[in-house]
C-alpha cells in the first residue's frame, strides 16, 4: 500500500504503553511511515487515567517518531470515548500541527 501523503490515525483505549511502543518501532523499521503527511492519536485513555500515564505515552510517541518530519497530533476526539468523532476514509484532509487541528475536506 502506498502511504505517501496520507494521514494515519491511531486510537485505542488504555493500551499498555509497551504495546504502542512496539507498534511504532515496527512501523519505523519497515519505513512504512517515512512518507506520510501526518499522524494523529486519539486520547488512548478514559477519564480515570492518571496524568503520569498520559505523559509517559506522549513521551514514547514523540521519542519513536522524532526522526520524521511530519505533524503529530494528540488527544483527537476519536475512538472508544464518549463524544467521539467519525473519521471518514477516502477523504482529503489537512493535519495542522501548528494549530492542533485535523480538518476533513472532501472525498477523493
């Protein structure tokens, strides 16, 4: 599959950090994400999750992806949380790392 120019979105709930680390390490090693346009992450935790866990997860993600030159957004309102947004496949989108905004534009 061609990932060039694509935005990748990850979401899960209360996943162990080592599993997310393993996934990101695998993607780095396969060079799958070397040409993507950006990457976004859902909240990965419910409201009861402590701040230390969230900080550790964010640090792990940043460390694993620091070699790449694409925007990374955190805490997108998607996934297994209340009030989650629908992210349609096959639409043009913009991931603005400066403003922290993912905008869905139009279908291809």
